[in-house]
C-alpha cells in the first residue's frame, strides 16, 4: 500500500464526511440565521432562544436525509472493503 493510495483514501473519506454532514450543518445555519434576524428585529436578547430551533432543525434534517446519508456511508464502506485486498497487494 503506497502513500499516495493512503492519501487518496483519506481524501475520499473527508469528502464523504463533508457530503454527509452538509444537510445538517446547512439547515442549522439557515435556522440560526433566521432566529438571529428575528432576535435583532424584535430586540429579544435571550441566548437560549437560538439553540432550541437549531437542535430541532438538525433532528429534522437527520430524519429527512438520514436514509440518504446512511446509503452514502454504506456504499463508501462497501467499496473500501471490497477493494481492500487489491489495495494491500
């Protein structure tokens, strides 16, 4: 197993992590922005108000995108394990 192959596998793993986490992070960012705008317009400075909607948004993203995220991770792991013998030799 060469160093280039290890770097390639690491790059693919990081790409999969970014791809799988993007829906949750994006929805949390969008909800956080909306709550911040709401807080700025109404002059409500409650710090805990921002956390509950973000937590709910991330859970909703997991419920909606969960099967897709699981499929992507299982496909990557299956591909890695199937090709592992050819990587070693």
